């Protein structure tokens, strides 16, 4: 059983980088579905986190291993690859949220308003770093 590669005509060198990398086999074991390296990376990172959590939280060892190390990492990795929060990937969204939570009190923000009776009413936003 041989897999014939799909042929792609490249008209310019720039299109070489637009082809998505896929893993079709590991050693001599042909995978049932081709996967991208990013999917494999997310899967193993989540599986490692589950391993650490099972050592830190003993009741997690009650959950069958197939669920802990296959089903949960697969589901979370698919969520991280497919879902977008505010137009960002979930891990980038969480990093920006943590950055916001750590820096939100480092700036003083206030609004100054001028007399409303004048024809030229303007609001000035003054922002400065806390010292």
C-alpha cells in the first residue's frame, strides 16, 4: 500500500512557503489521517500538562489513562487550533489577557471635561505612567 503524493505546480518561489506541512507517517507506521506538526506539538504539550496535573492532584489518577492522555489532549489541541477569541488564537488571547491584568494598574487614566456652556466643548484624555 503506497501513498502517492499530491502534485502541486509552483509558478513562483513564494508559493513554496504557503504549502502546509503534514506528517503522513512516523517511522514506518502510516498514520490514518495526516496531521500538522503544530497539532502534534499541542497534543504532546497538553499530554505533558495532564501528566503533571495527575502527579499534583492525586484524584485525577482515577480517570482512565486513555481519557487523560489521549482524549483530553486531543480535544484541547483541536480547540486551540480551531477556536478564535477576539480574532486571536486562544493561547495568544490568554497571554494578552495576562499581560493586561499585570499592567492595568501601572497607568493613571482620567478624563478632563471643560465648561459645557461654551461652543467648543472638548474632552481630553490624559494618560501617564504611575511612578
